[in-house]
C-alpha cells in the first residue's frame, strides 16, 4: 500500500438556506453561482504551494473575511474586490521573494519591479472602487460669506474662465474683490459733474507750441 500525499484543496462554501445572506455579502449578487465563482477565483489566486491543510483553511477564512469586509454591493464591485485581494497577495509574494537571503541581485530587482507595478494596480483599483461608490466626489459648503466695503461677492456655481492669461487664484481674487461704484442713497447728494466754462485757462506745457519744431 503506497502512501500518497494528501492534496490540499480549498473547501467550497455550502449553499444552505442559513448562509445565503453570507454568500450575498461575498459576491454582492443575488445569484449564489456568481458569489461562489468570485470566491473560487480569489482562492485560486492564493499562494498555497507551501501551505498545509490548517494553513490553507486559515487563508480561506481570511480571504472570505476580507471579501465580506469590502462588502460588494453588486457584481461589478465584487470583481474589483477580487482583483484587489489578488493583486495585494501577488505584490506581497513578490516582496517576499525579493527579500530571500539567497536571492540574486537581478532576481531581487525583478521582484521589486513587479511588486511596484502590482501595488500601483492595487491603488488604481481602490480609486476606481471609491469613484464607483461615489466617494471620489467632494462637496464644499460655504456657511458664511464676508464682503468688505468696496467689494462684491458672487454666490452660486462659478465656471472657470476661458481666459488663461491669469492664474486661477488671481482670477478668483479678481472676481471676489472687484471694486464696484458707490451707489447714491435717497438721502445722499450726488457728486457734482464738471461743467464746461468759457473762462480763459492757461495751457499746460505739454500742449504749448514748441518753437523751432520740425513738425509742419
């Protein structure tokens, strides 16, 4: 009788009525077939070459916990969640291989390069998931507006000007503090306007005729 090593195989989630809600939390879908598929794809992306059955069970439980922690709300979110976990695990495996004591310089450099690319992919996936969930939008609420004398304020949506001659901060400053003429109230006397007069006035030096000028 030959002794064959026992193969380690991920345990598939059961489909009982009691844990269908848990499967919905794993894959974000009303279809348990899809939820099982997402979980199985993440399991297959785990590095389990050196894992015994106990270690493998812990990896599976941890992966399910992370999927439920991300809490995908639909199939698209579950796909991004699966790639998040897979890219993270792959990046950490590359970091581990780069730090091996007998690793060559070329091997360390290649593993670090791959880990860097995977980390960037992970960050891109996080940003995409946040944008899809609406977390990438920022809303600014202005509660108090102070207008100094001689200035004016604009309340509402302000679109960027097409004039690119000024920086954006200078444009906003010009909009917020553009001087406006002082309006006369009902009890105020308007400033007198200059009236033309026949009184003889001397011309300024700039307007006098200069003798010896070559202008004809």
